[in-house]
C-alpha cells in the first residue's frame, strides 16, 4: 500500500471547523493511528464504511479527455467533515482512510504527447499500473468485511473496484452504472472509457446495467457490442425523461431485476447530472434529486458492495457545490445501506 496517504489528525484539524454549540461529523469519524498495521486495524475496527479518495485524472487523459477530477476528494472532505453529527448521519460508522497518491504518474503522463500513438500506449500502461493499486486496496477493504465509498477520479477506477471486490468475494459481481456513456470501449489499452470492458473480459464482471445512457453519444460500434451480449443491459435518458416511454421508477426496478443474483457494485458518473460539469458534452441529464433517489434505491440492497462517485470536475468556482452534492450521496448511501 505504498501509494496510500493515510488521513491523519493534522489533515482533520486543517479541514474541520468546530463550533461550540454544534457537533460536527468530522469530530466523530474514525482515523487510523500512526504507524499501525493498516490491514489489521481495518479488520478489527468497528465501522461499516471506509472512505477512500483516488484524486487523479490519468485515466481520463489516457482516454483523450481533459476533465480535472483531482480536487474532488479534497472538496468532498471539506464539506463532509463539517456537516452535523446526529441520528441521521452516524459518523462513528465511518473510517476516513485516506487517498491513493498518483502525483508521479500524473507528471509522467503530462510529459507525453498523446497525439503520438507510441506515447498514448505508454499513457495507457500507466493506467494499468494504477489498476493494481486500486484493486489491492479495495480487496483489502472487502476482505475486512467493510464497504468502500470511493471518491474519484475517473471511471477507469471502476476496473480496480470490480476486480478487488470479485477477488475478495471469490465471485464475479454485477454493476449498475448511472452514466450518460457505457464506458465499454474496446480493449485498446486501459483508460477511463473501458474499465467495464476489461472487467467483463477477465471474468470479474458478470452482468452490467448502464442506467440513463444518452442516445446521441452512443457509438454504433459499442451499441452493436452491447446488443450482442446478453449480460449487458441499458436504459436511455431520453426514454425516461424526454420520450417518456418508461419511467425512472420502472427502470430502477428493471435494473435491479437484472442484477440481484450476485453482489452489486454501484457506479455514479457525474457526467450524467444536469449542468453539473462545465467541461462535458452532456448539458442535459438527471437532476441532483434523481441521482440521490438512485443511490437511495440501490443502497437499500444488502448485497451492494461499494459506492464509487467519479468524473466530477472540480474547480475553485464549483468546489463547494461539488463537495455538498457528493456529501449528500455519501450520507444517502449510508442511511439506506445501514440496517
């Protein structure tokens, strides 16, 4: 776990704003002690949820995108740690583990000219190395019987989430992905657009449901691939919100019916949210309220193994908004999932 930067009391003091008349979430979360055996401590700690950051956009760059998702982890903590501690939020049930540090890899990929094929290949090999670190830490968390809540980062990290869970459970898993895109591009070297492709090809992913794909952005080649594979299903945003040939509630139920035979991973790509990311091709999308309802619906299922929130482009201008929304998703998930 050499890439893991453990969250400590210095970090907490920097981010937490204490008020005499209030009890903040960050005053009650669990933090690992210095110089501990991380696996042993995670294994024995009395929490259900482990919060992990993956502040990188390397997979996005390797997919020839340019979203900056490296600040989302920090923006989320600034808000999450300062919400109220009460009967609804239950911070005692959370370990803030820390984040995976890929600064060296980010510097390396930024030094490459990705318009040159050979250098693009190098970039995608860097993503493959990141996969190993993500899969290992997710495996460790799942082996300890805890539920990871992962804040990205790009959706390239879905591969590590899926692989880590599948190895820990000794079983393939199913995925529901709230996303305007399928991210099922060919196996052309790893990037943010093909994590599910690789996970499926390697047997870690069994059934895959893409919820709310946007029809104008589905390449025909990917659509043909999806339609050939019985294990992959999807609904479109247009069928739910524009043409109204189905409903949000019906599609939730249908998606669950396709996935409930195995453990489920939940993926939330913020590109699917209306006007959420400035630098995206999708201006229309699900409302913030709908996304929260989605998390609540699937979060209630006992066999949901993790929540991954990714592709939230964070800048100085929108950091507070982004942090607040992701905080809501985290607490929505915990409230729904805790019995």
